[in-house]
């Protein structure tokens, strides 16, 4: 389910059935400064209601504002509880589209609410590039380096969707009708991922052979291959994978 700055037409009843929420590109919405604070107050509880959240790096500043509002508005901790209750239910975070802005990244990792949010995430997903050769290793997004992963203190798995096509691909085809691709979902244990990035590597060894609809496992790694091909567009293809996770 995709929402923008206005929160869409979501109602409390609808939110009960929404397990995955995504933030649309905020550049599609124009708000006056006087309207933004009110919009954030409406959006924050919606955004953090479900266990799965997806957004592009262009939306991180919006996430930061919602975290700040949720943190300031959180209820007091009961005297019999040792740790404060977190004002979000998010356990799976998907980050996509582009590279992180260093300023926003610092705002996210250096504030109490940002640090607490990242530390509570159990499953981290990111988008990847189109694979042309099934024997090539799987490349990990550059932003998933050791410094940022260290902020995810409760991380259990890293999820990376890959598209594969052995047909010729042109820019015009991608921008127009798109291409039919096979989807591959690579799941890595947090321990393996952190060991990989700490070693300075950004590649996962490819499996020897893969077939549609099959699942392959080895120590710390699981690869699931889609039964069928999907229509892939650079701007929205990854959202299909995020929505159904194969």
C-alpha cells in the first residue's frame, strides 16, 4: 500500500489490514510550510502502524520528520517497565532508488529516535541491478557498508531482490514497455552480511545453477527463484518484489 504526504484515503479500519506500507516520492507532493507539520502529524502514525515499510532514499528526510514527531509524541513508560515502548511497529525496512544523502544519513543515525529506529529493524531490504549472466556473483548495494549496518543492532536478515534476463536489453525498452524478467530473492543472515562488509567485499558467490520455482540454500544464504517472469520497469519493478516477496 503506497501513501503520500496527504496520507491518502487510509482509515483506521483499513490500517488493520495493511501489513506493508510504502512512501511515495515526496517530490510528487507540494505543501506549504504551514501545512507540513500538520501533514507529518497525520502521516507518522500511519507510517509506523505496519510491520513493513518501504521508501526511496529521496524520502528519508520525510522518514526523519515522522520519527521526530513519533518520538516526541510517544507515551510515557510505565513505572513497572524497564525499557520504553517504541512508537513504531516497523520490523522490515526496504530502501531503494538512488544513494543516501550524507546529511540525511547523519540525521538518521545520530539522533536518539533515528538510532532507536534503525536498532529495532530485524529485516533490511534493498534494490539491486539487472543481472545478465547467471554465473556472475551477486553484487550488494554500495550503501550497505559496514558503518551503516552497524546501526542495525537487531538485524536478522538482509533481503536482496535481483532481476535476471538473458535477452538483449535497450534503454528504450526499459523506458517504454519494460522487459520480462525472472525474479530471484536472495536472503542473507545478518552475521554473514556483516562479515562480508567488514572484509571489504560487496559480492555474494553465485549458485552453480538455478531453475524457476526452486529454492537453494547454503550456510547463511537462501535463494528463491520465481515460478514465472514479471514485467520489469526500472522505476517500479522492485515494488512488485517488495509487495509479494516472491
